[in-house]
């Protein structure tokens, strides 16, 4: 799974965190869309009080602790 995430531009340090989370039975949701679609998805996801909510943009990351 890590290779797949890296191949779509997720930074290696984030991939390692996601793999660790999955190993302890947490969920990983990956979404792709326009800036407006991503903003809408984040607004919806924030209402679920996620443990972590990251946004990866063209090789960079913006993390928002929820």
C-alpha cells in the first residue's frame, strides 16, 4: 500500500504514519478533486471529528489536527 500512496505523491513520512494507523485498525480515506471539492470534503469530514485530517497538494502537505 505504501508504494501506491507514494506513487500518487503522498510524502514518505505521511505514508509511514498512514501504514501504522492502518495496522492498529484505523481507517484511511483518500479523495481527489478540485480545490473546491477538496474544501467541501474537508468541511464534511471535520464534522466527524477525525483523529487526523491531512491535505496533500502537489507533493506538499497541509495538516489540520481535528
